[in-house]
């Protein structure tokens, strides 16, 4: 149970945990590389620890001391057939990207996860991997876990993805690295490109042409040092806290500002919020900066189209900011929210409404009327880390006390969230 009280202001400096997407990929690519990969800033969240566990089960030696991780790579075909099935826990990234890797391996493996993973759609990666020649089965013809994967020789394909999804794109590209010929993925909008950037850091040639990205089969990854920047999806909660609590300002250091992820910055600025990028630099092909955020009076906005893939994980906390903005905020084209850890459209509406917010669901998003006077409420994260944190931020703007049940889910992406918020929050 997490308890939050109305804040007078948010102030100070903060460092957020390492980027979840980059941490996953650093371990996976390090395992497949020739030589040692040293990772600093690794996210010690439950999802990323699931990735480490799975690759250890396949014979990869991985040492971890806090956020320092060393992976002894064995090359693409150094993985061993696990004696038992692989458990990805709650991690959609682990199961979908690893499916692309396992599709290339000359052995059989069963992959499953928790109850949330058992409800999440897998055919979106199973279908293209089958087209490439992998033998994959699962519940409802591969729609749900557990997945049974027998890898082998694959052929490159040109795949037109029906949705903009970094997990789909990455799974296919990883399989393509050991397929015959060229493998390409085209998307309706540009999704996160961490895979493409990190593959290049590991020595792989990646070709981009507009919304299509391609790799040639047979390429080798070389171990290297990876510095993981702070996760902008985690920083989003601190940004929102500053925006909903008057008289606040905050410096958030060492945050990844990959342009496929900075939709949150664009939206805050569109609503009238003040964010400065300071000390901009590039680390391991990824742009990084310090963010200075200052409380601002917000106005409602429309969030749709190409912007959605760049902020899909931040929509719950954007909805919280919208409750304190002048006028109407409309979020559309975000039907992907319905197949996250929870149906995030339904969950955001149900939990924010408990505070007294005016939120209406739509088929592909929601409409928020602001500003609303929020009152502390009894909230349930429903096991969804981003819902738990978004409602904690709402609690900072609400009169009275807010309690959040199942708050342990927050450790999936933001271990230390409660302690950091206490440090930054002035309540008297």
C-alpha cells in the first residue's frame, strides 16, 4: 500500500532509473555478441531481471552488482537449450524480442509468463516469425502463451506491420540477423528505434528508408560497453508532478531523449509547460540530456496520430496532467492501450474518476475536462506499474490522503519511486 498526500511543491534534483527498453536490449545483444559486454546504469526492475534470468537459463554467464552488469557473450549460436521452460514474468519486451532470437536457434523452448502476459497478444510476432520459417505454437494457435518455439533455418521477409510497435519490429529484425537474405519491416508510424541504434553500437549494419528498416542476415555482434541513460518514461512522472503541484521546479539528470520517445516533452510544451534540455550529448548512439522542469499553467490539447507511438506509455500520467489543465484534452488513436498490462483506457478512467476527475472513455482513447478539483481516494494499481505511479502523482494534487493498493507493481520499472517522491516533495 502506497500513501500519498497533497504536496505544497516539488523541488530539488533527481536521477531516474535506467531506461527499461535499453536495459533489456543490452543484456540480450550482449549475450548474442562475441566477447564481453559491460553495462552501467542497468534498470534493476523486475522486467529486466526476468531477461537476465532467461539468458542465464540458456547458459550465458551474467554478473550483476547493483546497476553494473557484465555479460559474457557466446556469439549467436552459443545459447544452450534450457532444461525447463523460460519464465518472462510480466515482461512483454522479454517474450516478444526473445521469440525472434529463439526462432533462429537449433533447439526447442517453451516460454511463458505471469497472468498478465497470458492475456497479452502474441500472434503479432508469431505470424511474421512463422512466415520466416520458425515453428511456433501456443494457446489459440499462437495468440497466447505459453509459446512453444522450435527454431531453425529462416528466410528473410519484407513485413508490413499493421501497427507501429518496437516489439514487433525488433523481434523480426533479430530473427532477420540469422535469416537468409534481407529482412525488412515497414510500419504505419515510426516506433521506438532503440533496437536499430543499439545494433549499430554492436557493429551491425542497419538500413533505414523512411518507415522501413532492413538488416542483412549473417551479421556478427561484437561485445562493448553500454551506458544506459535514465528512462524518460520514468522521468515523465516527475515532470507531471511538477506540472500539477504549484510553485514546483526540478532538475532531472541524465535522461534519454531519443526522438521516438520524447512525445511527453512535446505534449507538455503544447500544453504550455516549461521544459529545458540542458547538457545535450550522445552516448552509445542514444541522445541524452538533463531536463529542467518548472511549474506552468497548462491548457488542454489534442494528442493523436504519429505522436501516439512516441508517448504510449506516458498516456496515464498525461491524463493526470490534463485534469489540472484549462479546457479539454482529447487523446485518440491509442487503442494499443487496451492490450498493455491492463486495459489502460478503462483503468485510467475508473481510477481517475475516483478522485473526482471528469474523464470519458472512447474506443481509442479518452476525453478529459479540466481543471478538476481532486479529492484523495482509495486506488488500485491492478498490478500495472504505470497506473500505480500515475495515480500517485494525482494524489500529490488531491486534497487529503490517497492510498494505492498493489503498489509493489511499481518496482517493474521504477524501484525506489516512493523514496524519491518523499525526498522531492514538500508537504508543509
